């Protein structure tokens, strides 16, 4: 299957604890399916930075991406990146991680609330879903205010489990004020919003965030959109990227963004 020289700006190698394939193998597959560019963004979870030795993980990931970039020069554009989880839980460490290596792109995301496990592991038949969502958006706002990143990852991540796995409907209109605050913060700081397409191949059945929020970002003056598959397997590279581009175009975006040396490069949607 050819992906017509598309780009995928959110992918994971075996250097992520939940990744499954080597950087070189993923590049081989990306070239095979016709990708134009790929950004590897292995996890660095700030709240578990010391416990899980993420300093070593980050260096190993970066080193392997650099090797792959050299090996695939002229065939596939390989970009260095990191998915920085929960940066506000230890801002000094987060800033150190971002500044330690010459990344092309930094994704900021939140996978769990303070002192709690990943949203994947919460029992939403017991949890106060409204409280979870409010606390999540509060943490996201702090992260946007901090701003030492390039693109905001999978904005509606908790829905993957609340709606997708547990079947509990969440009315996002109840959080319109919080979401607008996040989007306005991204606009003011010149940051990108990610269209994470992994939800399309999961029970959630939609991108994270969904089309309404992406269109609202555009209405508020959003300029930069990145699109990432969040692939943890080679088979998922570029999955949903064409659908994500179609959503971006329907919302009024004429280009998607590829970060190089943390500078946004606009790639026209064709």
C-alpha cells in the first residue's frame, strides 16, 4: 500500500516501553510504503524519569534515530523527536530533557493524573469521570502555559478509555471553556495541535481530538497542525494519516506541519 509521500510525526520504536520494532526496521517499512518523512517520538515520562531510567532511554533513542537518518538519507527524511509525558510534574527535569538533545520535534502529552496510573488502568465505573476530565484539562492548561514543546499530543486521550473501552459517553460541550483556553494558549504561543489518528483504529473510532475541536482551533487562529499515527508497530505506520489530512482540510487548513530543528515547516495538503 502506498501512502503517496505522506509524513508521520508521532511514532514509537522499541526504545519506548510499549514499542515493538527497531528504528531501522521501522524506517525500512516507512520507505517501503512510500512515506516522505517520519519523526520518532519515544516516550520520556517525567514523573517516572528516575525510576525508569529515562535519561538512558532518551539517549539511546536519539542515537538510533541519528544512525537511521544517515542510513536513509535521500530515501526517507528521518526526524528526531520525543514524547514528553507529564512535564509539569517536574518542570526542571522536563526543561533539562528538552534542552539536552537537538530534537526536531517535542510532543507534550499527559497520560495520567498526579499520583495516579495511566488513564488506561482507571476503573471508570468507580471514578468520577467529570472530575477526571476537569483535572486533566487543568493539567493540560498548565502545560500549554509552560510552552516548552512544539505540538500538543492527543488532546482527548482519556476518551480512548472512558468512551472507547468503557462505553461511557462524555459530553465535551461541558468543557468548552477549558478546551477553548487550551486552544487559545496554543495560538498565542504559536504551537501546533496534533491530530492523533490512533483512535481511528481503536474502539474510540475517531481522532484525538475529534474534528469539532480541530475546526475550533482553526476558528481561534490556529496555524499549525501535526498528524501522527502514534504507531507502536510497523504495520501501523501512517495509519489514518490520509483521514487526518482530510479532516485538517475540511477544517480550513491548507498545510500540515513538519518540525525540523524545532522550526515548523508547512507542507501543503495535496
